[in-house]
C-alpha cells in the first residue's frame, strides 16, 4: 500500500498539489493531511484529515493507541535522543508514553525532521517524521509504502536509555545504534536488567541470590494495602543474574531451581495474607533479558480461576497459541502464567507459544490492570516515584523478608 502524507495546508488549496504528487510519485492508495481542509474539494485519491479510519489492513490513529500510523499535533519529548540525525530547534513537546504505542509510522507537525527508524518498546520498528506546513518553504510531504524493507541494526527506542537523575533531569544512558536482534552481542552495560550494569537503579533491589535477584517493579502496578495485611506493593521482578540464561524461567529445569524456589516462597507469603500470587513471564526473541513478574491479588477482588479464565481469552485474542505443559518450549516466544490460589493449595497454569513477530511487551501489566480496574496505572512511567519505591523496598526488607526463606 502506497501512502502520501501532507503537512498542514493552512488554507492552501491542496487539490492540485495532491494531483501533481500523485502523478509524479504515485499512484497512491490514499493521502493523510496533518491539518484541516476548508471547502469542498475533489481529489484524485481518498484523503483523510482527522478522526480514526480503516484503510485495508491498516489502522490509523490521531492520538490513539495500537495503530500502524499515528498522528499527533506535537512531538514526543526527547525524540532526538539516541539518534544521529541533528536537530537544531526547540519545540513545545509532550511526553508520549510509547510503551502504549506500537506504531510503525508517527507523524507530527513542525519543522521537517525525519529520524532514523528505531525499535519501540513493543518490539516494532517506528519511523518518526515531522512535516512542515505547506506554505513554509520547507519539506511538507512524505510518501511511503507500508510493506517497505526492515533491517536488523536499528537502534532501540530513544527512551530506553533515559533515567531520572536526583535533580529530576533526564540523562542519556547507553550507546546508540545498537543491534537488537543479535542478542549475544548486546553489551551488558546497555541492558537495564543486568546486575553488572553500573547504571542499574539499585535502590529497587530487595534480595540478591546466587543466580538471580529480586527487585520491586519500577512504577509498580499495585500499591501497599495495610488494611489487607499487605504493607508493601508486592509487585516484584525475579531476574536471573546471567545475561543470557535459560529463557523459560518457570519451567522445571536445574538452571531455574533458585528462581522457582523463591517464587514459591513469595507466593506462600502472599497466600498467608489472603492474596493470590500471580506469576508471569513473557519470553520473546526481541527481549534481551528474561524475568518473572510476581503480583499479589486479594481474594476478595477475583478468584484464581477467574484470573486464569481472563487470560485464556485475552491471550487467544492476542494471537497466542495454547500448548500443553509437556510441549511447552524451553526458550523464546512463549507466555507462562501461574496463579497460586490462596483459597486452596492449587497452582493454576497457562502455557502459550507465540508465533507473532511483534508483541505487546505490556501484555501482562495491561491485563492485570484491567482485572484490578486500575487502568490509570497501566503506564509504569506514570507510576514511578523513587521516594515511594525506596520506602516500599525498605518496608519489604523490614516487614516481609524475615517471614520468607529465600535462597
């Protein structure tokens, strides 16, 4: 599919412009206009100016989510980070949480700027293009084909290597233009989950074992519930110390013995205070470092079987393929869910193979937020607060760790 995109017309009659570009570079299947069009005009191709439209197998969103093409009125903040393309201007930007977006093309208005493609947090390649108004004298149009070539050496998204300093300013961390598909070549310094990374946010660490360590999830989905005898958030990550360890961390193999033991110990504590322990791992060949989520869910909110039923549906809807435990793969491209039922000794389990090239890395968090009806906490970045997280880690060490026998 071939698409033409135009900058803001600002009153310019775009009909002859579209006709000329369509003759010269087309034919185009459609044209997107980053602005409004006045009057009733005739165009040689379908023209889209606002709202949400469906074009064949594409989804186009103007400030929405889960789209192939996204259009916003402003730029996302820090879009120039981790880019080799110079940007000599200052703009009024807003901070778009790209963990919620998996767009292939992101168009915005302003001075012309096209940064090199990057791999976004959902594992999809994103191209960001800003187009000038048509009457500005700068470049105001962009043409592309949706089935264009993809490469294996695009850098990670600009926000991957940003962290908050003690003064609240963002700092760049890591190297640019890093190959993301050649996992064995990834420098450990740029892997934000590697314990050996000197820039790891160590204030989140709760416990370090022989082969794994446990942290509070940054921007945890859940908060402390002292009224329910849970004095901490309880949203934890268990992370292998080895950078390229066995992928399926919840499978019963010798390499995962410590992780599975600690999962069981933490789950036992959550059960003792009437919380189900929901454990999940999403493993994919675009994820550089495996880890396991552990999330407490109070039994008054939903039953353990209710959680399983919910994920059975949403995983299938996401294109995951259910497999038996015996046939579950050892590594790569799979989703594991275990729910330790606090109302019985039963452990509910789901196993899915993932054949899709692109997946939503926030799949577990989004679905748990929906189950708990706390959609406002879907974005971990909006929930992150170092002072609160530091206090939560200290409370976990003081109030919970003495009750858990971790390895």
